[in-house]
C-alpha cells in the first residue's frame, strides 16, 4: 500500500495562485505516471494533469496554460502549480500514481481548493 501526504489547498480569490504538493510513501521513481484529478460537487472526477517518469506532462484543456505539473526527485514530491485560478477550478484535488508491475492506482486523501471572492 502507498500513502500520500497532500497539502497546499485552501481559499484563494479569482486570478490567484496555489501550489499543491503530493509526497508518496515510496520513491516517485517507482511510478510510471503520477498526476492529479479533481472532483467538484455534483460532478464526476476529472483528470487535470499527468506527468510521467520522463517528466512529460499532459493537461486537461480547461487548465492548459494556467497549470503546470512537476516532480522534485530530491524531495520525492510532485507539485501542481495553479495560476490564474477561476471559480470553476473549485474542487477537491486528488493526487494519484501508478506503475509496474501491477499498475495499481494509488490515491491521495484529497485537498480542497476553493476559488471565491
């Protein structure tokens, strides 16, 4: 089993920024893919960003140009930098990771992001 420590959520005004952190209980090198999903009230969970072991990233169209994802190998931590936040970004954000040999997807506990004036 893999545990995650997620942090960085909170309340921010529209146009503001937040950085989410996700630190797994085992080396990030063991995961082929890591990333972030979010779930807003009454909506399905959606993929926001992913980053692979080669540090290639992919983003949902709704956040392209505003969000970036990165991994700090020395700190064994993945980050989601969120800029120009909008009210529609309000959701619980979950980090995830998977990889060989069994490709089990592990989930963080979620962190609330609220964008409101």
